[in-house]
C-alpha cells in the first residue's frame, strides 16, 4: 500500500492563481466555504490578457510561473482560477507539479440542467472558446442542446477597470456581449455560462446589458467545493495576514487595494 502524503502545516496557503482579478470571484466562494484557509492570491498582471495569447504561450507561461510560485510559497494546493489557463494548461501543470491542482472549467454541465429553451450561451475569452476541452464538455453534457459561443476579451479589461474603482458603462458591456445574442438562435438563449472568472465580477452590468430573462451560471461555488474536498482533514491557521502578489507593476496593483481589502487581503506585493 502507498504511504499517504504528510499533512501540510496549518499555515500552508492555498495559492489562487489568475491572470488578473478574475480569481476574486472564486475567492469569494472559497471564503464562504473555508473561512479559515490561508490564501495567497497570485495575479499574472504582466501576462494579462491570456485570452488573446496562443496556446503555447499560455501553457509555457502558466506552468513556468506556477512552478516558481510553488517553490517560493509552498502552497498546500493550487487553484487555477482561470478558465483560459485551465482549459489549456491544466494537464501540463498537473504533470510537472506534485501538489494538488484544482482547475476551473466552463459550467456547461449545470447550464445544460438549467436551460428550458435548450439554447445555452457560452461567454469566455477567445482562447477558451476554441479549446477542445470545451468541445468535449459540450459533447458530454449538452449534446441535446444548442451551445452558442462567443469570445469577449474586452470584458476582461472592463472587469479589471471596475475592480480599480473605474466606472464601467453598460454600453461598453453590451458591445462586448452582443456577438452572442446576434448569432442565429441567439434570441432563444435563456442561460449564459460565464466561462471566464472575470465575468461574474460584471454580473450586474451583464444583467443590465442582456436583460433579466437570462440566467447566468459560473463555476466558483463548485471550485470552492472541490478545494474543500481536496483539503479534507487538514488543519488551517490563518493568523498571518493573507497577501496578493502580482507579476505586474506594484503601483498599478495598488489601485486594487480597496477591492482586495473587501476580501480580507491588505498586503500587496510584487512576485
Ligand atoms: N480570468 C481568465 C479566465 O477565466 C481570463 C482573463 C484573461 O484573458 O487574461 O479565462
């Protein structure tokens, strides 16, 4: 019988990784389900936006960065709180790192259970939309339904601006989302999968842009449940302050201080 891995020390953090602020939509659920877990929030702001990058670039960047972050922070678990990075690089990261990795996948399965019209919208980054990972989810869980996809990279920038306290116009959100609704059968969409972790941060604006007849679904609660499951039986000590680190410029990251403070993170550092 294989020896089981030693339990992590109680201060060992969960590393929550995204290209930017999108992971905050996951952190919010994680705090609700696991309030005592120490967290390091890691934002690859120097690499943002991932949605406009190639597969090779994202895979190399994410696996390289997570390797270095794992060495420096010794996390008990890494959550890739980013659909783009997960649908492209999850397998590679799992191959190279020995710690548990929880990924983020578009919530097509719950959407397929929720839709009544049988027409589901999938809103994510352009890179996520073209992944075989998404084709497989569609095939497995929504083969009897119509799944309309739309890559809306511009929503990432709008979510980043909103979290820096800048105003976001509904017109700008509408402009980004309209390519979904204007497709054939787009008017029949009753459920939209927010397949980018940045997008739930704009849920109010998306609702104002798209209307209240459509329901939104995303994976944050499911991801948090998965983290709870993967850390079952482990002790947590959150007496040290949590922190957020960026690969980008610290003065720009500081503009997110209020947003991070809302999640109990007041230490912002450069990675
Ligand atoms: N938050 C990322 C996601 O879930 C994408 C943001 C980006 O394009 O960098 O897909």
